[in-house]
């Protein structure tokens, strides 16, 4: 009998994982699905709390380079926020490059020959989910880490008609995409970036010393978006340094117009690295909570949105 116990244990673990990822619990839906785009079956994880109503918001959460939908689902804890605030979440999965690294096609030099159109994939996936689950077309948001953050900037450049607001964390804009970005109707953006990031240089890499391709500095990206929003006012606050042992603190910079809801919020994590604050690195802010609070402030009016205000 003893020799059968490991086998039964393995079966039990597989069943538990299957139930937690693929099945509903108390009317909540957490499912790993496939969606065909350009002849390729793409994967995504969709989460819907049992409190969801018609025209509820949708938040798109994008993993980083070499990351996964499962990984960013776990550490951002957006499912918990969805339970508390009645919105749906989708975690799309990037494809693999020649080195088998998962990625989003944002214009890296070593992806020069990649034809994957991730922008269109995300836009089509959003449209599909809105129709299937009766989600709000006015209240769709996107956030992401690193490579996923870079996708958020591109979504703001290319699909301001689809996305209400975006929130990139620890991401930049590659020169080849930055130069093509001409947002006609800029949307609100919240950006979080650490000044001591060792993966993505705060001051950019115009000479392509890192091999990713030339990319902009964070100050130049902020200036670009703020100028496109035609901001008239700025406000700078140093937030409480609650956890001194994390060797960083946060300065919040707001760029806005008194006559418009469009704004750029920048959480500058002084001394911070390539992090998702609140999970690792800086612990003075909880990035996920700050992001949802920002999205909620920009909800377009509908019955579901009014219930969340």
C-alpha cells in the first residue's frame, strides 16, 4: 500500500490545481482559456467575482519579460481587489521568442524580425471579453510590469478609444515606438518607476548599451505625455517613509489640467529598483491598490461604475 501513496498524492495535487485554476467556486470564475488570434491560439486567465454586474469594469494585467499570466496574477493580487470592488480581470499570456522567453512585442532590438501583433491581440481579446461577459466598453484599463508596462504605453498610444486609463510599472518606451506615438486623445496615465532600477535605466539608453534597443529616459517620457495632455498645473508631494529599512521613499508628482480629468501621475520611487512596490522593493505604497484607486477615479458613468464610486 505504501508504494501507492505518492501516486495518490500527485493525483490529489493535480486535482486541487485544476480546481483552483479552471473551475468556479461560489460563482466566482477563474479560468485559463485560449483565444485565436492571427491563426495562433493565445492563452489568457480570466477572473470574475460573484459580485460582478452588467457593465462592470475590466482590468488587463500584463506580465513582464520571461514572466507569465499565473505569476503576475499571484503577486499583484488583483483578484482580491476585484472581489472587493466588483470588476473583472484578464491576464493575457505573451508568446515565446527564439530563446523561449515569454514576451510582448514592444520593439526590442533582438525582436526586430518578430511579426507578432500583441497590440491587436490585446485589443481583440478585450472586445471578445466585453461582448461575452457584458463588460463596460468605457471602463477598460490596463496595467503591467516591465515589458508589460511598455505594452501599456503602446496601448495608450494606439488605442485611447479602447482603454480608459493605463498604469505602467517599471517600464519605458523604446525609441522606435516612441517616435511613432502621436496620441490624438491622451488618456490618464499612472506611472511607477524606481530611480535605481538596474534592469531599465532611469536615464534611458540612447546608445543601446544594454542590447534591448535604444529607449527613452523616464523624465523624457513623463514630459512627452504631460505635454500631450496640455497640463497646466503640477503638484509634488513626498509621501510618508513608512518603512525606512527598504532604503527608498516615494515622491508623487501630478500633472493635470483644472478643466480636464486627464492627468499623469508619477510615483517616483527614490532609491527603488525594478520592483512592484508593496510586493518587493519599496513597501511605502501598495502598487496594486494605488493603481485601482487611480482607475476608479477615472470611471466613466454607468450603473456599475456609480456603484463603485
